[in-house]
């Protein structure tokens, strides 16, 4: 038989879980909303300024091309993953 005190303890833990879950969902929604709004604003900015679009593309080509060239020209042997 479960005592009243342990039932209260279980209810408190369940309530804490619900509050923590709700807090995490709220923070995630706020973060995702900010990311979405920022991306939308940046898309409008780049759509209105073609020179900035070209600059952004050139920058990203450099950022992504550098490691690609390094990997393509790397002569070291691959290391096998441990089982």
C-alpha cells in the first residue's frame, strides 16, 4: 500500500517534470522564432541588394572551398575506426 506522503512526493516530481518540459519547449520555441525571423530579414536584405548576395556567395565559397581543397589534397592515410 502506498502512503499519502509518497503519493505527494510522486505528484511533486511529476509536476517538476511538466514544468521543466514546458520550460524547455518555451525556450526552444523562442529560439526557433528568433532564428526564423532573422533568416527572413536576412533574405529580404539580400534580395534587395544583389552586391551583398554576390559577396555572401563568394565568402561562403571560400569558407566551404578551403576545407574541401585541404581534404582533396591530403596525403595522410585514413585511420580505421575502432570496433
